[in-house]
């Protein structure tokens, strides 16, 4: 976990949907740094994922429950956003 101050004014003013855009930006930042992709390998030694994908929750108002989803990270934002939107339709 990490807490930082982040100015999202440009993103808010862009007209882009905030949540998928933030998921993409955070995933892009995480995937740039090996230290954020650390794990334990099968021999209990330090290892790294090649890429990590965002996990997030969606709320179902009809049942007042949440589901946890993963949308595969893609370097091109338009492809990531399309996959995110398809996941929303499929699981939302």
C-alpha cells in the first residue's frame, strides 16, 4: 500500500470516465516499477510478476452486494477502457 497526494484535476476536466481512467493510470505506474510487482516464488524466494492487473469492486444495487473484478492491464488506454467496459456489462 502507498498513500500519496495526487492532483487529478486534469483527469476530472478531461471528460473521461474517472474510475477506469484512474485504474489505468495506477496500473501503468505500478507496472513501471519492479518493486511494485514483487511476490514469493515457488521456492519461497523473492520473485516478480511480469505484469500486474488491477483488481477492483463493483456494487450491485439490486442485492446490495459487491463483486471483485480483474480487468487485464493493457498498455494502450483505449484497449484497457474497452475491456473494462465489457467487464462492467458482463459482470455488472
